[in-house]
C-alpha cells in the first residue's frame, strides 16, 4: 500500500476505532463506580483522554496493521479498565451490569453513528455509493468533479460508517459467552453459584479457546451472519 493511501485510510478509520474501544473500557469503570467500586477512578482510568487507555498492540499496532494490509476485519482493544468485583455491593449480580456496560456502549455508539451516516446520505445521496465502494474495497474512491461541500462530507460519512461497523463488531465479539470476554462474565453472573464457579474455571484458557474458534471458522457460521444482518439493517443493503 502506498504511503498516501495508507495515511488517507488511517485518518478516516483510526478516530472512530480508537474512540469506540476506549469508551467501551471507560463504560466498565463508570458502571463499576455506580455499584461501589472506584478502582478505575483511583487509577485515573475514568477519562476520555486516550493516553492512559492505550495498549501498544491493541490500540495502535493491530489497527494500523489491519488498515495497512487492507483488511475488512477491523478490530482492536484498549487496556482493560481495572474492576475489583469484591468491592461491588452485590458482586455476582453487579458483575452482569459492569460486564454488559461495554457492549451496550458499543450498541449506543453504533446507533449514534447510524444517525450521522443516515443524515449525511439523505443530504448527499452520492455518499452512499462512496461509502459502499470504500468499505468493500478498502480504497478511497475517485472524487473527480465533486463539489467542495461533498468533499467535506466524504470523510464524515466514512468515519460514521466505520463507526457503525466497528461498534457492532466490538459488541458481538465481546458478547461471546467465554470468559474473560464480557459475555463470559455475564454468564458467570447469571448462573447459579456452584455452576458459575465451575464455568469460571475456563477463564485462564478462554483466549486460547477463542483463537481456536476463530481458526476453525466456527464463528463464520454464527457471528458473521448476525453481524451482516445488523449492518444491513443499520446502513442499508
């Protein structure tokens, strides 16, 4: 990929990706504080300043690499916001709310980005085709003879569309019912105590299991159909 094209893609895609993964983590800390644990605030993590949340691999290197290779699979993560579940008023129950805060924040962001995208497309109909070309080819479409106002709207609609895609992906991925993902913690909080304890024992192996699921292609038949359906619903076919 030539440097100019890489810079264009990064300028459009990095802001919504970084903002979304950081807000996902901050939401965990905000809700944990509501239920009695202020660990995140004490460690300076209840802030939208990206610096304390940056994970060199998940926030910078991986997203830039995926953009550089033109991958249609966009992903990343921030440093997990620290939560001491023992400080929660009702740890088992409150764990469900703390874990669910991240994915629900991503859903909320996806809906906000959808509103922005829809308004822009209503105002400037060519933007729909421009975004479709961009998201399917991972290349900036030619904009010869475009009006100045359309040229200003293009990066906005691309960032809004990418914001929808990355937030739905983050929501679904984190809802996979496998510890230490949010979905796994929600399951632990909902199961009876003895069953929850047995289920939580797989957490040390959770990421290995997740990698195996990704490599096996099993998620292609579960996660991706749901993802495609939601994206079609929000952004249109």
